[in-house]
C-alpha cells in the first residue's frame, strides 16, 4: 500500500491566535503478509515547528487475530481497516 495523508484542518480558523490548523504531510508505505501488516511512514512538519524538527519516522506492525476469511458469524465481527 502507498499513501499520502494531510494532518490538519485548513478551512477552519485557528482555535487560538498564533496557532495554525495544519501540522504535517505524511507519506506511507506498507505491505501485507497473511495476517501481518508492516508499515513505514514519514511525517513532514509543515507547522511553525518545522524549524525545530526534521519530521518523524514511524514503523508499525499489526496482526489480525481473527480470520477475515471465516464465514461463520460471531458475536463480535472481525474488523477490517
């Protein structure tokens, strides 16, 4: 999977004078292997903090415990994100 995500609310006014409603642009890449998902993202800071940070690197690993291919209905359905 590949993706780009914007973290912020550009159409709203600042909730406090001097504060922006935009924070970062996130670039995502990931792979799914069976029930495992591995991901990497890099956050590029676009707020006033940009002069104080080089962004952020994030790694993620997730495992889906229930079987998404299972046809039997259960009380708690298997979530799909």
